[in-house]
């Protein structure tokens, strides 16, 4: 009997999501970018079909699956040319954190809406002076001794989709009463809260979802805006960051597959001296290598997702970083080779590949750079000493 890498249910999910992706496709995403609006129609339909919340608990309106299933959704939408970046943020990061650590009231308030697409939550961790070093986060939360409310002050940058979101899951820091040190905590901040302001960042990157800088000026939040245990913020934070890395891998693999499919189609049809250019090894071998790289990255992504869904946070952390690294590199190479295969046509709007040159690099940079992943692997996996 041939062993199954994916179950029949997963294969059926892939096929169903691919059908939805093909209904919209790259032209739809390109049109929303040109119109300066988010891909609302695709998001809403994906929600109605149950794809947005496939990883969230059934008792709160989700599909009862895990990051394994959600990564399939994002990869297949990307392979069809219509990825949804906010899948990484809203159900994967925010939904996971609330499902694992939120109060029952928070779960009832947010998870059904995140599952069906009627609610959307952004995620705010990056700061101007605290990129990869989360210990330098300066957004702070302090208690109002009279009311018990939280007062949140700080800045965030490169926060995706805030204009679409009902709230932002903000990573702040509170003072430990015993040591006086600041510790990370997570807060649900409504985007219409007084003192909360968003400023769009002018990006050359073409994407349907916009990037924002946030300023929080004594944003008053009720006591129950805190997610989970005030003393377990770091654990809760990484419960969201591991799915983020896995989903970024899915995003990159989907993009790479889309670019490669366009190159393969062109290499089959484009003939020079009566021979399709794909018959020449100089064209065929780099495309074959790009396909192999994407398949290898997918295997690591599947391993990371299965470890995470099994509750192995430590094992998932290592595998998620490796998956994100492998997928980012594979995506960049696939897009580059696709553009090169088409030659001048690879830079035309007709074929729609040139914009992916910039987009592909996002998977190398965000949510953590490849250099920081190499640091992680060298220190945590190989046991080598730190240089910092």
C-alpha cells in the first residue's frame, strides 16, 4: 500500500479551494490592487465556504481542523494567483491565540466572526526600533488604579490590513510587580478606540492588503482586553508566531507554484526554430529544479504544521522556521526563473509575473528574516554559541 502524505480529506480540500481560487485568479487580485481596495469578495466567499476558519474550534463556528488545513487553503489560493495575506494574520495568528488562551467571552465574541469572515483581526508586534528583537518592544500597558482599565501607549509599523480589521491583537509589555521588569502581553484593541490612529505606509510593493503604522496614545481598554495569563505572554506570543511562519511558507509556496505554472505553459507553447523552448535543457532543468525546491519546502511545511497541530510547540518552532526559510528561498528562485523563461514577456503586464519579483522577496524578509532563522537554527538546533 502506498503511504499517504495527505489524507483523502486534505486532497479534497485542496481541490475545492483550487476551484475557488480559479474563480477569482490573478486578474481579480490585480484589479483590486489597481482599485486600491481589499479582496473583499474572495474573503467573504471563502468565509461562507468555511475555509477561513478551518483551523478554529467547531464549538465556536470553525472547522475543527488545524494549521495543516489552513496552510492548504492559503497555498492553493496562492497557486491560483489569488492569495489572501490576511489568512496568515486573522485566523492563523489571532484566531489561534484566542482559541488557545482567550477567555470564554473572548472566544464567543471573536471566533465565530473570524471563522465566517464577518470579523477580521490584524496583528501588531513590529516596532520602528524593535524588529526581530521582541525584547525591545516599547509599547507599554499600565493599569488605571481607579478603574482597573489598561492604558496602552506605543507605536507599531508594517501592520497588515488595519483598514479591513475590526481590531488589532497588539503585543505590549506590562511591568512585573515582583521584579519591575517588563513582560510581553497581548491585548485586543478595537480599531475605533479613542487614541488609536493608523497611517498608511507608502509601499512600492503591489499587494491588495495595505501596510500601516499605528500610534497608540493612552488607549483605554477594559480589563478583559488582555488575552490569557498576564504572566504567560511569551508562551502565548509564540503560539501565534509559529503558525505565522508556517502560513508564510504556504503563501510563498503558492506564489512559487503560480509563477512556475505560467513558465511551464509558456515553455511548452513558445517555439523557436520549430521546437518548443521547453525541450532545451537550459530552460527545462532550472524549471525542474524550481519544482523540486518547492516540493521540498512543502514537505517541511507539512511537518511543521503537523507538529504544531499535535501540540509539540518546541518541535514546531524549529520546523516552522525551517519551512519558512525553505519556502522563501524556493519562491524567489521560482519567480526569478519564471520571469527569465519568458524573457521580455516576463516583464509585461500581460503575463503578470514582474510584480511577483518584489512580492516574492517578502517571504525572505517577513515575518522574520532568513538571517535570523539561520541564527535560530545555528543556536537552537546545532548548539553553536551566539554572537549577540
